[in-house]
C-alpha cells in the first residue's frame, strides 16, 4: 500500500517589516500546511533568490510568493513586473500583502496579475484560506510507502 506524501510547499516571503514577517510565520505555523518559508527583505534580494544568484545559488524554486508592495531598493511593483515578464518565473503564484491605505495601492492590488491581495494586518483565517486554495493547485510530487 502506498500513500501520497508531498514535499513541503516552498514559500518566499518578501517583507521588510519584522513584525509583519513574524505574523506571517505564526499564521503559517497555525495553518498546519507543510511548508518551508524563506524571508527576504527587499525586491532586489528577492530577484537574487528567484534567479539563484549570489548566496542563493542553491535556493529552491518557490511554489508561492507572498509580496509586500512597499519595499526598499526595489519595490513590490517592480519585482512583480520582473516576475511576470520572466518566462521561468511567471507561473509562480503571487499574493500581495499590503498595509497601505493608499487608493492607488488598493487599486493596484485588485488589477494586478496576482492570485490574491490581502490588506495588512491580515486576518489569519482569510490568509490561511487563501494559501490552502493555492495549495490545491500545487500537488504532491513524491510517492512513498505507507508506514506500518
């Protein structure tokens, strides 16, 4: 008898605020979704990660990107545009997490080519529900014998 066992979901969090990163980490832990979370602090560092450059040469390809819009060095809008224009990265689901009350930012989140947009502070139930929905598209890729 075999059971389907998948690898943990690889999640890249692009967030410069330590408290917001901590809340995301706690929400994912409470969700009981098997995952590995990598946190980078700005858009430039995120592109190094996604392109496996510099110290990220062995970085895993993320199954999901959680993206803050207001970032230092390269903001979330620029990063999202680069991701969507790159044939190797454009299929990765992206969820915008923004704390901005700006009408422009709210409109951007609604009109962007993303799989979701949540306003910070994010309600844990909404966040977990969105990640679970996205996980349905992401499938287990390893079959192991069931334990006896």
